[in-house]
């Protein structure tokens, strides 16, 4: 086994996990809400970018922001649809409703984009960097860099901006926020839009690594769930670290044991962690760290 | 001066039980009115209803006007933005925000609220302790500091009418006197305040008008001078009734 190469792979996959999960982390940490349509929104991000490029001939660099915009709109639409559930924090029904929303997305995508595997091609995927021992693509470097920028940016917004303070207020105590004259609904809308935009952005950066199918959502929502839980339910910094560790774990597990059992072993890991330290899993208001 | 409050036929009910039933309550601009009553009398229910705010979901009916404007259908958030600012009982500041963030959080809403918005520097003059603690989060503050912060952030929102629900709760007697004296200073500066208190002895020192609430009903009301000699007040709150 080439340890250095597996280490590099782990870091790259880890950043992919973290970037895919960042929107859900904020959703859970700030709004105490879940979105089980997350994986299908990832799939939509990848397919919208693919469709824009293949049907209209747009370059990758233009397809990415447009797919992010569609993702943001999907997130906002979702929040409008489930407004009442959102404001009343009805988690069980929201879980079912978002699961249904995801299935509708997947069905619609199947109709619109077909059942064949497709390839979202980034010009950076073909550029190989590094030497004989360790190499990666320029797309991988972009992915890692963009993930770091997104996490630092989110951290800055939450800690330093007025809007970030509003998000933290909504996270801590929505009724009290009303007494401060803060309108809660637009903050929720922005959080959902960010969730949709972030997962679509992640999809456009990660999807060029492998062929895409309209059924790829499930694996993504599974990994996001693991990252969010390991990271401490809604902790932004925790999710970054958890994504990275999970990436290293899957890279080495695939190399040492078998790629076929990676997902199963991730779940085993998740269960062990939940049993061993259940009390530590809640972010308890410190999500913005 | 502004902040004239008029309440008519206010009824507040949790589930089926009516918790507050007040036919008339008024607060004149630039005065401090205090509602006193025992635990469970309905003080919080009443003052929350004036802000159209609750952590539960009570049913409200009745008419509320502020400076002649009908506020009956205005949401809690809009009442705060329009200068009817409540400092609730218990959790009144954000634990995860620093003192300064708490003080800045509500200020955008102050435009058009109708009262005087206190600048940050004025707040720190009024509460020097908050200046020392400005980088600490709410969770790190003592009970007294939190209560000061809760009132301070309300002042930042340019209140016409400041609603205070038991600000003295859990504070040492010396702090209670200091806090009430500060509130009195604000009223002397033109602010209109409705205060809810169980600490009657301390409240009597600073209040203009006193209301007595029992089982959700106002059973007496008047100037402090008149109410001080009211047998019901003496018997229930001033340690009378023994002799
Ligand atoms: N959330 C609630 N649900 C049901 N009843 C309540 C609720 N809050 C208060 N009450 C009832 O309303 C009455 C008045 O309570 P409250 O306004 O809190 O009194 P006070 O502030 O004077 O102590 C009490 O009988 C109390 O039991
Ligand atoms: Mg009370």
C-alpha cells in the first residue's frame, strides 16, 4: 500500500464529505432542523450542472454557479413548502416530508435526465499534479481549497457578522429573538437556501470524480449524517474535523480491507461512537465554533 | 413624551382556564406603573399579553392602544420594533452572544420605534459593569449582570413603553435597590415603564402608580401615596395584619 497516496486520498475525500455536509450542519445547528432530501439535492446539483453543460454547451465554470443558484432556490422552495413544520420545529414530520421531497426530486430527475450513468466533466479533472509517489488532480486541489474557504467563510459570518448573530439568536431562542425585533422566518429561509446552495456546490466539485446516477443521493445523505453526528450535531468546526477523519478512515479502510465494506464499516463506527459518548453528541448551542 | 398605554377588556386564557381578566389598565406617559401580586396571580401573563408574547400559546382578546394607535393585532416582533419592548421573566438575554452582541442585536429595529434609543456609550455610562463585561457571553454573566443587560438591550431599541417582568428576581437586596433606582432615573428622563414585581417594599419606593393583581383581576389601583395606606396592601404585602 502507498501510505502517502492513501493519506492524500483520505484528505481529499474527507474534504468532500465535509463540504457535502456543511449545509446540513448549519441547518441542524442553527435551526435544529433536518433535511433527508439532502442527498437528492446533491444529485440535482450534479445533474443540473451536467445538463447545462451538455444541453446548452456552457463551460463548467458557468455551470457551477448556476447549479448553486438552482440549489439555493430548491432549498428556499423546501422551506416555503414546510414553513409551518419549520417554525413549529416538528422534527418527525419534517423528516418524513423532506424524505418525500427527496424522492420526488429523484423521480423527477429520473424522468428528466434518464437512468444512464453520466459524466460531469471538469477541465481540471484531467490535470494531474504531483509526482510518482503522490498525485492528485487539479479538481481535487480545487475541492480542498473551496471546502476550506467555505468553512472559514461560514465561521466568519456566524461569528462576526450581524446576520451571523441573527442566526445564532434563532438557534438559541426564537421567541426571545422576536423580543429583539428580529424576524425569524427570513433567517430560516436563508439557512435553507444556504443548505441547498452548499450541497449543490459540493456536488459540482465532487461529482466529476465519479460517474453520476439519479440514485446517488442515498450514499451522500448517509455520509452527511455520519459527519454531522460524529462532528457533534451541528457544530461547524466539528463537522470539518469529522469529515476529514471520515475521509482518512474510508481511504485506509478501502485500501487495507475492502472498498465493498466501507459504508457498512462507517455505520459500525457511527454506532460505536453513539454508544460510547452519547452525551457529547449534542452541540448545545455552541454550534458556531 | 410618549408611551401612553390603554388596555380594555383584556382576557388571557391557557387552554380553558382564564388566567387574566382586566377591564381597564392605563399607564400615563413618563410614569412608572407597577403591578404587584402574589406568585401565580397572573402578572407575567398580563405583561406578556401587552407585548403579545409568550413561550406558551395563550388565547388573547381585548384592545390595546399605545399613544392612541391600535396595537391589538400587532405581532410581538412588530410591537418590539414599534417601541413596546418587553424584558421577560427569566431568560431575557442570549447566552451565546457577548454582551456587546446582545446590545447591538436589537438596534436595527429601533428606527421608528418612537422612543429614545440609547447609544452604546450611554448604556455603558448607565451600567459600567456591562462595559467591563462587554466581551463576555451571556452565559458567563451573573444574574444581576444579565438583568442589567436585558434592560440595557431594551433601552437600545428606543422603547416608548418599557415592560419589565420581575427584574429583581433572584437579586441581592442591594442590587434590587440599585436596579430600581436606575429604572426610576430612566422614568425621570421621560421613559414610560410598566413594572411587575413581587418585591413590594422595594417597588413602593420608586413607583408612581400601583396596581394590585389577584387571581388575574385588578382589585385595587391608585397613586402610591393613596395605596400605601390601603388595608389590602398593608395586610398582604407590608407585613401588617399582625397588630
Ligand atoms: N404556560 C402555561 N400554561 C398553563 N397555565 C399557565 C401557564 N403559564 C401560567 N399559567 C397559569 O396562569 C396563572 C398566572 O401565571 P403567571 O402569569 O405566571 O403568574 P405570576 O407571573 O403572577 O407568577 C397561574 O395560575 C399559572 O398556573
Ligand atoms: Mg411571573
